[in-house]
C-alpha cells in the first residue's frame, strides 16, 4: 500500500538517524568551517558553494550550519558599536532562526530535494524541473525584511537533465542576497557549467575518533576496539558507518573474510549460510550490505596487489588473506575485473526480483572460480 504524501520519508534523512538540520555538532571539518567563516568576514562570500566529498561525511550538516549562520547573523554595518565578528558558525538553539529552520518554517530558506511522484504515492527518483521552478519562484519574491536568503540543494546527483539546466540558468543570474549550498557526492558527473558557477569546498573522510563521535551523536555506538575497522569499511562516512552498525556490518565482514580464506576451495556450508541470510524475508538491507562488503573486499584485494601495501585489518586474518590471494599486480587485475561485473550483476538481478540467496551464491561461486584461475597461473 502506498504511503500518504505527508507520511513519505524525507529523502535527505538516513533512516533512524537525525536529519542534518537537527545535527548540532559537525565533527572533523574545522578547516571547511573556517574557510566559510573567512569568506563571510572578508565580504567575499560566493553566491554558490558546492560541497563535495564522499556520501555521508557531513556535507548536508555543514550546509545547514552555514545557512543557519547566515540567516541569524546580522550584516556588519561598520558602525562604532557593531558587535565583534563571530569566530564560529555556532548559533544557539534558542535563536528564532534556529527554531524556525528546525521546524521547516523559515521564510528566507528554501530546501530543494526529491519530492513526491506524480501520484504522490512515493518519492520521485529524481529532482524534477518543476521542483527547480518552485525554487526560482520562491526567490523571485522579495524577502519580507530584505535580509539574506539561503537555499540547500540535496543533492545535485539526484537531478534530472532538465532540472540541472534550469538550475544552471538560476546560477548564471543569481537573485540578490541569496547563497546556494549545493551538495554533490560525485561532482565529476555533473554539468561542467554548473561546477564552473560554484566555489567548491571538499569535505574529506573522517578519522576513527571523529567518526565515533559523529556516530554517537547520530544515535549509534562503536566499541573503542572497533573504531579503526569501522573507519576502514565505511570510508570515513558517518552515514555508511551508521548503516553498518545497525546491520552488524563488522560481523558480516568478518564472516566474509573467513569465507574468502577458504578460496579457492569454497566452503559450501559457510557460503550457503550467508546466502540464506541474504535471502531471508525482510533481509533486503542485509543483501545490499553483503554485496557492498564483497565489493569492498575485492577492491582491497586489487589495491593490495597493485601497491603491496597492507591496510589496517578490518577483520581478523584479513592481512594474511590479502597477501595470499593478491600478491602481485597480475592477481590485482583479476580481482579488479571481477569487481566490475559481479556486484552490478547481483544488483540488476535484485531489481528484476530474482532470488537474493541465489544471486549471492552466484557471486560467491564466481569468487571461487577467479581464485582457482589465479592459483593455476
């Protein structure tokens, strides 16, 4: 049964975690915050900031922090009794702007994200051109107090071609006193003309301690001994770490490493147990995570074969496994070639409702076949 329009999930919120507008502390990105603050204080605030970096590292949280700051900070009139320039982006929770943004009721702010589909029964897969036109109409009206206005676009990666072109026109002739914050997970795929109209600010993956602090704030938790492993597997992404924590990702990864250790003589009982887990009723998220984790093992095998550098272990026995299965660039090529096909094949199969357990077993048999071929060379 379709969900009512007012009960649809927010497309820019990770299920079970606070929305970025509700996240009060941004961990690990002090340099990015300082750059935005310097631009503001120097009077050279660009009208469009593209926040880039891996998904889940805090780009949206920074965008909301900056929007809150700009809307709540009065312009410096240069007068003798003007307040000293702010030294951080922090705005008290009690500030009227902070309260209105939290409630989605700030009249000087526009949030552009995926909306309902045409039948309003589910979320659209893309940000439509009509969504962009609504934003353009919003900024065509004058602010009631003539003050600064802001917009967050989350995310550019979800824009259809027509929407991207409509946004480009808006960036080429930006409305006065408006600052855009555009979130992009894969900026290389965007229109070069959009990128050229923006000032890019790249956010980097979080280290183990910042990741642990951010995950705790989001309602997750990491045991101290698991911080390094989770930082490795999540790529320093809070969003990915949150998903892995909720789905026992570290345990699943350890199970995969034990299974990989049996290659090229695949332990069938272990393989069947994992496949059955992925195919159980209500286990769609577990299937997706297992496919992601297999992709990750293959990437780490390929990287080790090329560089000879052993990464920090994310599961017991992983270092030995990498040395044995991918000792040189030739082995790395074999694992890299496999990585390009097996995960995509599994996801395509799932999209047409093939049995998840059979899809995962097929992946594991391909792994065994590749390991056997590499062992014979």
